[in-house]
C-alpha cells in the first residue's frame, strides 16, 4: 500500500471517526448533563481533569516510540524495529503498574473537601486510573500502527470504542449511581479499543513484533534522550490545557465549569478535526529523515503547511459564523455564554492549529526541543493572565487569557522555529505559507457571511443546508484560488492513487 493511500485512508477514516464523535456528542451531552445535573456534570469534568494528570507518566515515551519505529522503517532496520517495540512494552508495563500503586495511595489520601464531590469518588478514581494503567502497554502497539501509517485501523478501533461506550451510557446511566455508572461505561469502551489495537498491531506490523526483539538498554537511552524533551512539552501542555477548569471551579464554582467546558468542547473538537485531517505526518517526516532525504522533507512540508492553513482557516471561520446558532440548538438558549467563551479562544487556536504540520515536522526529525519554548512561554503568559483577568472579568477572563497568550506565541516564536527546521526563509514562511492562503480563505468566508448571515438560524435545516452550501462553494474556490498548481497536482495524484486502489480491490 502506497504512502499516499495510507495517509488518505487514515485521514478519511479519522474524519469519519470525528464526525461520529461530534454527532454523538450533539445527542449525548445534553442527555448526560440532564441526567447528572449541572453540578454533577461539572464534578465529572473536574474528575476527568484530575485523572488526566496520570497521563504525565507517559514521560513522552509514546512520541519517542513512534519516532524511532518510523525511522527504523525508513532505514529498513528490522532489528532496531523489533528491539524498540520490546523495550517500549517493558517500559510501559512498568510505568502502568507503578503508576497504579502511586495513584491508589494518592486517592486514599484525598482530602475530605474533594471527597465531598461524590461519595463514590474514591472508587470512581480507582476505576478510571486502572483503565489508564492497562492502557499503557497498548501505547506501544498504537505506535506500531502510527509508524506504519495505519491510522485507518486506529480509527476503526476508536469508532468501536465510541459506539460501545455511548450505547452503554444510554442503557445504564439513568438507572444507577450516575458518576460511578458513567465511569464503568467509559472503562468498558476503552477496553474494547485496547483489544482491537492489539489485534491490528500484531496483524500489520512492518516486522515481527515479539519473535526477534529484545529489551535493549541502548534503545532505551536513545528514546530517553528524545522523550525527555517530549515529556517537558507534555507537562507544559497538560498544565496549560487542564489548569483552566480547575481555576474556574476554584474561583466561581462547579456550575461555571460546565459553561466553560461546553464552550471549550467545540474547540477540542476543532483540534481533533485538524489532527485527524492533517496531523498524521510525523511518521512520514521520520521516514524521510531515516533515509536522509532533506529535499523531500522541505518539498512536502511546503505543500502540507499551506493545505493545513487553508483547512484550519475554513473550519475556524465557519465556527465563528455558525457557532452561536449551533450552541443554542445544541445546548439551549442558556448556553449562549459558552459561545462567547469559545469565540474568545478561537483566534489563538486557529493560529496554533494552522501550524500543526510544523509541529509534526519538529517531532518527526527530533527538533522538538523548540516546542518546549513555545509551551513554556504560552503557559506562563496564559496562567498569569488567567489569574489576573478572571478576578475582574469573571468567567470570560480565562478564555481571553488563553486566546491572547496563544496569539502572541504562535504568531511569533512558532514561525521562527518552523522556518529554521524546514529550511524555508522566514519571510517566505510568513507571506506564502501562512498569510497568503489565510487571507484568501478569509475573503471567501467574509463574502459568504455577508450574503447568508440573515438565514443563519438555530435550527438543524438551517445549519446543515448552509454548512453544506459553504463546503460546496469553497471546494472549487480552494482548489483553484487558494492552492497553487503544484499542490493541486499533488492532491490529485494522492486521491487518484487512493480511489484507483480501492476500485482494483473491489473488482478483483
């Protein structure tokens, strides 16, 4: 299977996965909030935030395993491939077991103020943390799929988890202990995904996973050198993105966490959409790096970053246009405040996500130490501004702080680092890679809004028809106005390879 076909297939299935997530969330979020109540749903968000910190024990190893497996594939080093997997499995199993013991002790020592959230809280935390512990060795197998560009199989496993989890929630949530039942449903769904990932990894690994590999101290040292930087970035990002619900709950109470979380959830979906569509290229850059092909890295990066910018600009501006009507239709008129929360953060998210390909390049060629500077500066500015503005602006102070800090960092530091790693002159990067496609998409979206704004209503027919019309009109505009000839031809070759291969399989 060609690289282009793998990337196209992975992107298509990950987009299907994303659309299912959004569609199901459209139905399930009001159901869960209505069943649990605003107070308990806010508590669930806080619990999820606390449990999420367990992910820090990854130590950046997942990214390192994917990087070195991809490099081994590019250099056709079978022994390095097998040794990397065996070493990763041993390390992840050790991390998961040790983390479960430490987390159990921490849960036992929880202060009474946190236990007061729900009487079942200690058991809920143990259940959720146990799921994470089981999932650590699966990260090595997920890296096998990522390195082989088999994002399509990852998506199949994710879709099955999504369907199983939400069917269980629909059937069980209304009849039991709300938060405890919800946590059990979540864990059962994740176990389904873990089983599928294991089967897929054993089936399609580039080389045998367990038969020839051995635990290697040399491999561990190489991965430790790489993942030290990834881990630092991971910590900073986790603090940046998980600090805010806690701050809102601390200053204003759990009720306001719900409004903040709902507004941010749309941006989280935005981020997932971008990662699914254009965030699959890190293993590709690692394979080129394994072959020492710098010209291919520069050529592909220039194409991909411009497509990245066009896609993010289109989706982000669509969120600004349709967001308020969608929020009212989704959660009710009382959640207009969540649209404002989203809108304050949207510019920062757009500028950051436009450069997803740059992040993948840095990770793929082991220049990810630059990401530490981005995360550190953004995190410091973000937290200081949030503490300052939330006291005077209340709920709106936190999203405003997030938006301002992201704009400052990702409009200055990130372009400099991206240009340096890719070899593209900084002026060329700003003008041709970022600004040109962004302005052309802005022009289209502005005209669309001026013409159709009076028709945008908080109803499904209005949102679906106008959204479909915007996509329909933008597709030829993007191909012939936003993208250049080289990018159109590259996109056409990839699509042609994908669909011709599919046709051959069907007729065979």
